[in-house]
């Protein structure tokens, strides 16, 4: 709650999210089943669960990009934005 996330909305785990430089919630990764091809499963005797690395990396880079864009965008509560920089 302290970072701006509603705990009731975090209904899947692990929840991968990004925070901005002020420690506030920016975005989270979709649940694994909603990202086509991300989750790997093999049911040959023992179940193995893993991730397709290239897809996981793409998703993590997208979250990072969102967080960096959020930090680059001045907000009304940012005193330096009112001062022009």
C-alpha cells in the first residue's frame, strides 16, 4: 500500500512491478498466462516451469522503459517542474 498498489488487486504471484525514483508504483507485468509464449511447461514425468528468456526480457525492458518515461515526465507535484527545470 505504501507504494500505491492496492493489495487486493495483486491477485497473482509473483507480481513483478516497477517503481519510479520516488518509490511510487508505476506499472506491473501482466500475469504469465496473459503473455503468449512466456511460460514454458514440460510434463515428462516431472513438471517443470520456466520462462522463455527472450519474451521475459522483452517484458522486463518494457517495464523499465515505462518507469524511465514516468521519471522523465514532470508532474504537478514536482517543484522543479514549476520552476522550469
